[in-house]
């Protein structure tokens, strides 16, 4: 798609100043400029406010006895840190990856290279001609150079000279693709008048745009006195699609910027109605706007946002959590005081001394989760069709004939912890050390482990069977459902050993409530072996005793947050907290 420059009312005015994110109706070549048009379905966290006592079982004693402590550390109230001693701690996966890949090198995607340097000042037609002659790439020069400009946030004046050159070479015609990239630069450099000029051009030439073009114009218009036209563009989008959370975020921030609070809240509710999780910067904007405002209705809405974070197990970043702290401390006459802190292993806040909610499920939650796992993972999970109903019944009969287990061991996973050690030797070492604790053990494996092999010695497997109950499934079976069944069937005290993070199991659960309960149960029951050398004494990555969600008692709030420099994966939780207390 292209347009003729000569047909526009203000050709000289069009070419002035930085970038934004957009696509043209007929092209998708610049989709990578869009910073987050992914819609995520709404998640609800189901929780119990009951405080559950810890199980005084042999398995719990084992965890206490094998907890990893640094040499000379006598403080049983050791703080939670973001080190690798906790399997689900923010940044732990990244550190594990670095430890196991010390010799590897980053493999970046190969990109088309050219010796061309981006111009730092506007070029005339002859200079652009020479630059194109020097271009050695296979791509279209105009598209390539404009893409480089957007990536580097080049000068608006340089971009103008490019478009003027293109127009002169093509009888006044410039592609929509180049125009949108120019619009991107205008938005990034906050050249509002330029954005309005491009907006007028697009409005006169096209009845409807694609989503990224709308997004660019919305973001550019919200800073102008014509910001309400961004709302009209949002309405245009709704006719053909559900706008993205980024589109809503821009409109909400525009409404707050221009003091239209009702419109901002209405858009927020509309966004939630689409089961889309808002951007954190959107929620932050509400807190920033509310600083120092004495309005109980507005304050209650902000507290609802905090409960929304809790219910969806969402975590603010550092900038957002600072805004939360500032808002609490600015409330007239409320006397809130905030501090950034960590939580002791016991679950006690170092800032205020209060104990956070237990990670352990209530009896009602446990029975609910157990039923869902049985129905949706073990009996009905599509990924477990390899496990025949006949074999599953055989396993259920076996488990029911045994006393409740204290620990269930994923034999294959544990055996393959060390590439240079024999699998059966590794597994035997783990089982032998646990058996000394007088624990009821179950080792799950597959039948091929019983066939004498260089990695599975028969005599070592026989020694394992003398110290633990064992069940060996067919070689084609999926053994994880057996691990979940045996652990849940044995009771809330039972733990399981595997380094598998169980993400597939969580994903196949039917709703967010069950997924959150599963993750909470997993954090409180999974033992991951952290030994780096085979044959050494077993130590486990510690298990949290408290739940990592936003919490409140009315006169206090505890909010876990993401540190800016810590890379946290989706199955990890933050280790830093904001503690807020109201003076009485």
C-alpha cells in the first residue's frame, strides 16, 4: 500500500521529528515494534485465610535435618535471599542455567550485515543515492534503512530526508510501511504536532487501519489536547477486534493525564471484563494519580487493585511498588509507614515481626486439589494416553496396599542427576541415605531399569528394592502421573523428590484456581536435590513455609515484588517484600 505525497495539504509540514510501534494494513513487516499486544486471560487466585499448623512428621524432620546451611551459620532465622537455595526463588533458574552452561556461548540470530553507517544528519538526494549504491544487503534498501532508524531512534529530520528522497524517486509516492515507521519515530520522540499531521493524513486516506497503526496513533494522541480522539480510535478497533491491553493502557493513562478519572476507571473495568490482565504500568498510573488525594472511593478502588494482584498471583516491579509505598504514606490522616524487607525462613517479616500466611493448603483446599488432579491429570490428561487404564489400576492397587509414604522418588529423574555417574549408583545413594531416617519411601521407575545395563546394575537395583517400596511402570508409560497420585494419596505430609518443575502438569489443569493451588502445593511438597557431586551427603533445596502473594491484615500489607535486575521465570516467586504498617 502506498500514498502520493503531492496530494496532501501540508507536504512541507509533514517532515519534521521520533518512533513508535505500528504496522500498515497490508504489511506485517514491522510487527516487532509492538511492545506487548499479547492478551492474557484473567487469572483468579483462590485462597484460604486459615492459618495451618505445620505437619510434625518424619518427612518434615528430614527437611530440617538436611536443610542446606553455609559452614558456620548458626542462625536458624536466616533470611530468604534470591540465591539458588530455593527452587522457586526469583533468579534461581537463571543462576542454575549459568552454572550448568559455563562453557557455552550465546548464539545470537544471524542478522543481515552491512557496512553502512546510519546518517546522523539529513541527506540530500545525491547522498541517499550514494548510500544506496553502497548497500550490500539483499533486502529492500528503503525498508532496511528505515527499520534501522526505528531501532536506533534516529533523528526525525534524518527520517524526513529519507521520505523526501523516496517520494522524489517515486513520483511523490511513499509506502504505508515507511509512513508508519516515521510515525513510530514521532511518537517515541513525543513530537505531538507531527503525530497529529500523520494522523490527519491517515484519517483522510484510510477508512480503517490495522491494530498497530491504531496503537501508534493512540499513544501519540494521548499527550495532546485532542486526546479524546484516541478514545474514538479505540472504539474503531472494537468494531473488528478486542483492543490489546497496551491500547487500553495508553487510553487510561491519557484519561488520568487529563484528569478524567471516571473514564480511566471505566476503561479499566472494561479491560477486566475481557479477561485481560492489565499492564503493571496501567495499575501504577492509578496509584501515581491517587497520591495525596483524600477520596475514600478512589482509595478503595486502589485497595481492590492490590487484592486483584493477590487473587491472580501477580507481582509489581520495583517502580510500581515504590508508587504503592508513596501512595500509602501520602494518605491524609492515615499514618502508614512502608519499608522494603525480606522474610525469614520461619515466615516472619523482618520489618514488622508478623508471620505471613502458611504455604500449606487447608484440608478443604487439599481435598479439592486432590480431586482435580485425579480427574484432569491422572484420569483425563491427554498427554498421559501412554499410560493405559489397566496399568494405572495396577498402580492404584499397589499404592493402596502400602502404608502412606513419607517421600515419593522419581527414580529416573534422580538417577540421571549426574552425567558422569552410574544411574543406579546415584539412585541407590539417595535411597540409602533417606532409609536411614526411618522413612516410608516409594521409588517410581520403568521396567528397563531392572534389566542389567552399564547404567543400571542389577545388584544395585536389588539393594534399592530392599530399602524402599518400588513400582516399575511399562517403558512406554508416563511415570509422572504415578508420582502425583502416590504423593497426594499418602496425605498432606508426603513430599516428592524430582528436579522436574511440573509445568506441563500445571498447564493441563482446567482453571486458574486449580493451577494456583497446584503451584502452592508443589512449593510446599517438592524436594529438589542440590548436591553437585555424586556420593556426597544429600542436601535439599529448602521449602518455603509461607505463601508468596499479596497479604493484608487490615492494618498491614505485605507485597512481594520483582527486583529490576533479577530475571524471574513464570514458575519462580520474588524474594523481596514491601512491608506496610499503619500506626495506631
